[in-house]
C-alpha cells in the first residue's frame, strides 16, 4: 500500500472526475501511474540501450540510405 499526499487542486480535480464518471479515485490514480510507469520504463530502457551503442551513423548517411530505398 502506498499513501500519497496530493495538492488540493489535484485532489479536487480527481474528486470531480470520479463523481462525473462513477469510477473511483483509486481507478484513476492506478491508470495514471501505469501509463506514466510505462513511459518511464521506455525512457530508461532507451537510455540503457543508447549506452551500449558502440558506433553511430551520421544523419546524412541515414537520409541517403532512406532516399535510396525508395
């Protein structure tokens, strides 16, 4: 279990959304966390992979290869 203190403005927005939709505040908190966690995991994975790249390809070379593939 995790307890989080939210600023009053966010709390009010969350309350309003939950009332309008009939869903719980917990539902929306879980949804927001899951989406954000996926984004963060993607960023960290990309950063890790970037560190393992031993060679780079100049942008001009990529553009030329792309144009030749057409």
